[in-house]
């Protein structure tokens, strides 16, 4: 596909970048982040305090649900640290990400950052975007086709719409496993620190649960906590790109067009921003990953005008409609050899 011609008189991406920078939208918001981080950590600590106060009671399942919600909110902070939105220092952002990811949630921050950077570099691009797939399942690459039982893959392909939300419940499991596998392969010094943090997290987490609760209560607590965390996390990331056009490897297009056309924003104001951790401004975030979360709303008018003037379109839906579109595209793609949400060329709207 040839690169689309920019409409006459439309600003180029460098002009938008200059506007964003001049408006101070790339400046760090340490005060706001200090408040968000402080309140989230305080709520996380208070929830664990409630767990110990309740003791061996089935009421702790309510605590597990709240922990699942707070774990996702912590994940949003780790996401922002991974994009260096919080501190000017790369080392400070990484330290915060390690404490939150490896220490508090149990996910490998060192594995997640390069994986997520690959997603930003190749959003919705077949064989390059590691996030293409449903829940724990993605379409096998050509080199992997022989390793997948065709009957199993065909069954999942035909039912991918029905499996979309159920598989969200296993989202965290896939992230845990992938992070551990990556750490097992790595031999660098940073991997040692990550392993120690993960071991400490698992030891303290399991010891606390099974020291306080009976075995049956402990298993129920684990299942509830991880299911809520997985569902909330998966449903927070799913609206961003699911149901948007996929990109073939030989597609030639500009950076800005690729980022805009493959992304979807969510409407709903401040409440949506809180629930989705700023990921509702997905177009702005993909064009400028370093914009701090509190500045995304201020960047929206500039970005929307740029997108419309350049003929990129500006996809914005309610959260419910975004899920409907994702499931509809999965249903339309059911039965094909490799699930694809949308194989339209990037220029088609």
C-alpha cells in the first residue's frame, strides 16, 4: 500500500509535536502523580489490613475483589512509569515500576516494558504486535502453525466471540507465566533483582493468605483476587485496539496514521479516565506515549483537530459500544484459519 497523501494545508506531525510541547503537555506532573500513587498505595495497604482484621472468614472474599481492583489501578501506575511519564529520571521510573510490578502485583516489569514498546511500535501489525490475540490466545504465526492442533485452533476460531470475556479471567495468568519464562532466560544483573522481588512477592502473598485462611478459603481468595484483577485488566486494554483495522507487514504508511487508525478512544469524562487509568485517551497516548496521564485530556483538542485535518478520522466510542464492536468483529472473523479482527487497508474508514 502506498503512503497516503496528506491533504493540502494539513499540518504534519512535527507541527503537532511542537504544539504539544509548547502547551507544556509533555511536562511531568509529579504533584498529581504523588497524590494518585499515595492514595492508591494507602488503599492497597488498608485493604490488606482489613484482610488481617477479618481473619479466617468468608467475608475476606470481598477483600479479594477490592484487591483485584486496586491491583489493576497499581498496574496503571506501572504502565505510566514504563512510559517515563512520572519522573524525569529513567532510573526512578524503573524503580517505581519494579516495586509496583514485581513487588506488589507479581508481574515482571522488565519483561513487560519491551513487550509493550513493541506494541506501540507496531500497533495491530500481524506478527509484530505482541498484543494481537484474545485473552491468552493469539493467532499462531506462520512458523508456529505446525505446533497447534488444528481441531483445537479451529474450535477456538469459531468461538472466539464467545470466548472473549471468559478468557479475560485468565489474563493475569498468561502475564505471570510469560514474565517468569522471560526471567528464566535472562542472565543480566537486572534480572536477578527482578527475580528476588518476584520471589519475595509470591512468598509473602501466599504466606499471608494461607496463614490467615483455611486451605479452602485461601484457594477461593486467590481465585477471586486473580479473576477480578484479570477481568479488570483485560477489559481496560481490550477497547483500545480490538475491532480496529489490522496492519499487514508490507503496509506502508506514516507513523501518525498508523497510530491513529488502529486506536480507539473512549467517551465518558473523568469517571472513564479513572476506571481506565487514562487508556481511554488511546489515540493521544499512542501518538505521544510520554504525555503524563493528567495532561491527556488537554492534548485531545489538538490531536483531534490534527487527525481530522489529515483525513485520519478519530474513532471515539462509549466503553459498551467498543466491546460490542470487538465482539462483532470476532464473530465476523469466526471460522477462518487465523482470527483477524479487521483486514481493511488503513485508509478505509
